[in-house]
C-alpha cells in the first residue's frame, strides 16, 4: 500500500484524507504516514470514536461542522453531503489540484510595509515597477491562466452551491440535495437560532453553523 501512496500526487493524497476525515496539513511524507497509520489502526469503539472526533480549539474549526451541546457531552452530528454527478466530482478534484499549484499573490513591496502585507491584491501600475515587468523575484501576477476549472467555479469545497440566507423565508427556495445555506454575518443570535431550527426541519446544511446553535 505504501508504494501505491508514493505514486500518487499530493492533491490525490489529500482527497483520500478528506474522505477519511483526517487532517490534510504537512508535506507528502506526512500525508502518506497519516494514511498508512489510518489503514493499520485497529477498529475503534464507540467511546474512542467520539473522543477522537472532539473539536479542536480553532476559530475556523466549527465551519462546515455541526455540534450538539445538549446532554452530558458534545456529540458530533454527521454532515450532510451533496448529491453530485461524476463530472462535478472530477471538477472538484481538479480544482483542488489546481489550487495546490497556484502561487500566493502579494502586493508590491508587501515585505516592506505591514499595511501592504495585510491588504489584498493590487495590480502594479508603475512604469518601472519590477513586479509589473515580471521580474521573478518580485512575485507572481494575477493572470487569467491562474483560473480554476469552470465546472466547479463558485462551489463550496464540499460540493454544495452556497445560498446566502438572512431570514427563515430564504430557506424555502433551497434544494437540500445540491445547495447549502450560509447565514449572513449581520444576522443576530435569536434569528440565527430560528434559521438553524428551520434548516434542520428541511434537511438543509448550514455551512457556517456555530458551536452553540
């Protein structure tokens, strides 16, 4: 099995890790070791499985995961998966592989000024600008060639098409099989709880569901 993993690309290894709900960080050697450890690991009991699925203490750890705080402990709720055809699945895998090869786009002289390092991309326009003149040591330019596969454009990494929701009524037009809800940042806690309850009734996945909801 180790030889099979070694012949695979990093993007393919990460897809296998995502299917097994394992972390995808690290270099290729770390990914292979993680997959081999998952294959060699003995069957876990129900208590061990629940303990291993406990959330990490990160701000973004709750995105795309639903947790139930009622009862004695936190119980993981299985995340709903979209209904995708083979073409869309291949497009998502290809987009992930393309994203792994995409460079990091930085503003001109981002290393010199802290405010530029925190800002987004800006097209260099100076006549003598080294980045505009494509000097390699000044970083990559945003170009049309860095675009991803069109079939997966706009889709969430899970495969759902995101629909922005600001009230309960916005949930009625969502197709749970291919669409998921993302609650607006300006929605208050009380209305958010109502939206969560209605989404559970309709079987709609909420992408940015909070831990306490």
